[in-house]
């Protein structure tokens, strides 16, 4: 047993717990962007355990549906497959100020409230076509939504894009990295390119 400065006692951490904690802190110090899957694996003993983050389970489920509608599965996995909702929840918890956290949660609640008012069901339970219809209205800030709702959706799209494109799938399968687009040609006759200018 170890004694804290306040006089309390706590059990020593296992080597694995210490390693996870160290890796998360190191990633934060280096400004490393981790995908939802990576954050989940670092933060829990087993994949089945709850993932760390700001959002409650219902809010996390709604964020997952919204993220997948923003970046759906095509010939590459969508936002849901890369755990974008976990990344968003984690980033909100560790990076966003309290006011921004409250605004995000309020935005989710607003979407569910509109869904219930229009269809009697939570957004996640609506038919896909109805979900898309509501998101089009939300994206344009049209009734039953307003300008504040539109701003929330813009933030959600930004968070989703960040979470997706910093994941392994987003960075390597959706995007293609070409260090030298078009290839490198180191020996080209000057008459083919004309005059060269110093940039």
C-alpha cells in the first residue's frame, strides 16, 4: 500500500495500467492525434470496458449515428467503423472547455427533441430516410432547426472529419499520400520545360 500526500492509501498500479497512463500522457504532450480505437485500447484493460469520454451511452450512440451519416461506409469504412464517436467523446472531455461541452450535449439533446416532436421516436430509432431528411434541415438551419443548431452541426462535422482522417483507415485507405505527386523526374532536358525561375 502506498500513502498519498493527503494521508490516504491506495493500491499500487499494475505495470500495464502504468504503461497505458504513461502512453496517454506522452501522446498528449506530443500533440498526437489518436483514433477512437487507439484511445479505447490505451484507456481500458479490455475492449469490452466502457470507453473514456464526456458523452453518456445514449449521447455516444447518437453521435455514432450522426458521424456515420456524415461519413458513411462506401468502398472504405465509415466513421462508425473507425470509432469516430469515441474520439469525439474523448476530445470533448480532455480538450473542450466546460461551456463547449455543455453546448455539444445540448446540441445532441436538441436533435433528439426535434426527432421526438416530428416522429415520436429518438433520432437513432428513425428510418434512415427520415434521419437524412432531418440532417438536411439541420445542415441548412431550416425549420424545425435554427441558426444555432446549424452551428452545432458544423462543429460536429468538423469533429467527425478530424476523428476520421486521423484514424489509420482515414489516413491510409481513404486518403492517398503522394510525397511527390506525378513522380520525380530528376533529369529533364531544359527545352522541354522552358525557362526556370527562382521561387
